[in-house]
């Protein structure tokens, strides 16, 4: 079912044309019916040509924290100011100019007491002569989405710890699943670390806790090993489990030139040897 | 011959160069020729190329640097490339450049030490 809404010049009595399966049934909704629809959706406001607010629904009032009387007649840039206000990037101005729906994601829109990350959708509205005279702006609150993204980021960072094991030896213990995102995260943190370090370091990637590995991730790890080498340091892989090893061989991944050790302790021994450390037992 | 204006310094038996400008194609070729010429003239045993100021590489530049290293090695001058940035390292690997083809070190200091240790330069 396609719906198209047409708004009269005075905005007081909006009509709705409901088309069902191609044939248009002109059906006039009563004002009460229409306003109950509008009231139940996300924050929506109607701006006239001057970007003055001529209509807003209760959700909009609640979002910006002002009463309808306070909002009506004000300019949109007074109620929800943003960086793109008064510029060509303004969602409403763009929508009117291009004659199509446009979007904008803002880091903050100002509410009474807090900043809200939001997505703004502007829909151009034509009057009966076909001129673009008004825009309808719908606001989507992204607070929850942002919080989820932030939490994801924090978890991702925690999932690839760089452990300073010894002077110039950095250990990365990996547990769980190694996918492309995680592989990329590892690459990024390792290379950043090496760039910061003043001396040659040995990175031990312990993948004993990795259950599965896919081709892309494996290739990414190999590329990381090569990149580390190019930056003058060294990366070794320890604790490759039998099934992971079998998978790597089946996938045809070439591990020549890469130092692998069966356990973390062999890996540490290799690193100590390489850096000239000698571990001796007292008595 | 036009000069590339990239300084090539001599310290002991070593040549050191650290390009601080973007090495576009023509400049890279000039630089290569100058390094090879200098290596012959000064009879240097080692060459340290510091690329820490280079943040963008293309396949041509990579080729030129590879050629410098290969040519110098044939001429008996050990080449070591130092200070490759993370993004450059990733680009090189994406291009399929394998690290065995040139000797690398994290920075100039370690590069010089490596030359001294492995080649007694």
C-alpha cells in the first residue's frame, strides 16, 4: 500500500490520499484520525518556507523539551541548532533544492538539558501549484544506538590486549573467534605500538584459544606479520591448535617465512634467545 | 644532470639519507641515480634509507626503493630501510611486497647498529 500525504496551504486540514494496489481511492481522513496518526509517530515538525515551525507533534515537543506554544512560530535553527544551520548543508534546504528526501546525522541536537545524537530526515512538500514551500522534518533519536556502538568499541578494544611480557616482548593472547574485524583490530594496535616503540620488539601472537579461523582473517594475520617485519620488528605465532593448523593447510595458506612455535613457552624461549636474554635457575 | 636536492650524508663507511619531501616519479629516479653514484664515489659499505617522513607510497616508488637496495647490494653496499610507517607497511604488504626482499629496522639508530653488527661496517 502506497501512501501520499498532501498538506493544504493553511496546514489546518491535511488530506490523505490512500492508494490501494494502483487504483487511487480518495479518502479524506478526519482531522482527529490524522492527528492521532501523527501523534503516534517519531518526532515530526513542519517548517514553512522561512524555516519557521508551523506544526510539531507531541513527540517533537518532548524531544526538545519545550511546550508547543514555545516552539510554534520559532525558526528551526532556534529550536534545534546544529553546525549545518544557515548553510547549504541544511537538511531542509537541501530537500527543497533537490526536491527529494534528504538525510543528515548530527552528533548533537540541543534539548533542554542534554545533547542528543540524532538523524534528521527532511521531506519536501509541494503546495497545490507544485512549488516546494514547506518541509517536513522527522527526527530519530540515536542515543541508544550510539551507546551500543560505544560499548561495542570498548569490548573490541578489550578483546585484543597488548601485554608487556618482558623488555621488548609483547604478547597478544587471543581467545574466541578470529574474524576479519578482529584481525584488522589486531593489525592496527600492533603496528601503532611498533611505531611508538623506540626499539626492535618481538610480538608473540598466541592463538591457542582460537577455535576457528577463516581464510580472510588468516591472510590478514600473515599480512600483519609481513608488515611488522617491514617495520623492523618481528612477530611470531604460537599455540596453533591441530584443527586450526589443518584448516590453514586445507585453505592453502602459505606460512613459509613465518616463525611458529607449538606453545607460548617455546615462543618466549625464542624471543629471549633472539633478544639475548638467558633464563637460569638458582641452584 | 639535475640533482634531486635530497641530501645524502656520509658517516664513517655509511651513507645516510632521509628524504623529507614527497618522492614523485622523476625525483625518485634522480634520487636513485644519485645514491648509486655516491656509493661508488665514496666506496661506502652501507646505506641507511630513512623513510619515516614518507607517508604515501605508490608501486613506482616501491619499485625504485627495491631497485636501490638490489643495485647497492650487488655493488657491495648493504642497504637497510628504516622507519617504515604502519600505513606504508600495510600498503607494501597489500602490494604483495615480501619483507625478505629488503633489510629493515625500526629506526636509524638500530639500523646503523645492525649494519655494524652484521656487516662490521
